[in-house]
């Protein structure tokens, strides 16, 4: 079972940037796609950005489009989320996840990394 470990979260002022990293213990090609989700207190977990492991096709939630960029490094088995122009409403725990098929459930999941944006 491939394990995922996130890093890069922290406290940043509004308008600032952070880069999250997701390290996979095995090849990310074992997944059809990788994604970043987030969960704010009292809210449901939501998909933020997704990238296919072959081809690199991307998808972004409307709330982050134009500010966040998802990318992958197949050789390093890592997925990144560059977050710019951060807003207080981006505050959440960010999770990395893989999906083995194009329409299946997401999993495995990482343990999450906290992102806090102060106003």
C-alpha cells in the first residue's frame, strides 16, 4: 500500500504564498490521479485540485482557480500545490490523496497539513 505524507503547511498572512508537498512511498503511477482536498472546521472535505498522473490534466475548484497550481514530479513521486494570493477562507487542513481509477473513491489519504491564513 502506497503511503502519502504531506508537508509545507503553516501560518501565512493574507496575500501570501505557500507550497505544499505530497511524498508517495511508491510510484504515483499506481494511481490514475492525485489530488489535494481540504477541510475547514465545521465543513465537509472538498476537492481543491486534481492532476492525472499520465498526461497531467488538471482540475481546480472555482474557489482556487487562478491562485493555486497543482503539479507532479513523477521521478520523485511527489505532488505539489502552489498556493498564491492566499485568503483567510483558505484556512483548512489540506490532504493529499490518490485514486486508482478514473471514477473510483479517493484513497489512500495522507495525514494532512494545517494551513492558516491570517487577515
